[in-house]
């Protein structure tokens, strides 16, 4: 991060005590996924099968596909699709 000061971009610095710093939780889910993928790879290798390790998008929600719009008016609601 930087701040524009007198035409130059200077690195921002903050003063924080070590007691107030905590690790991010996003890395925990990544490490858990890595462990699960390693376990899946070992099981698939023993079975002689292929396994998909990539993350998949979530399924569509019950009220419509991603990117769709729900228009709400006085008479009720109408569902509009993007196509």
C-alpha cells in the first residue's frame, strides 16, 4: 500500500502492538483443502482412477441462475432472465 505525498508514492506504515495482530483465516481453509486433495489423490491412485481436484462453482440457487434479476413491483414479483 502506498499514499501519494508531494507527487511521490510513499509506503504506508502503521504502528500496532504484537498483541493486536492475528493470522488470517483464509489460509486455514486453503491448507485444509490441500490435505483433502492429497488424501483423494492417494485413494484414487490406489484404486487406479482419476479424481477431479479443482474447486467447482456452487449450484444455482432456487430463485434463479447467477446473473438473473428479480423485479419486484406492486403487483408481486417477476423473474427476468439475462438471455
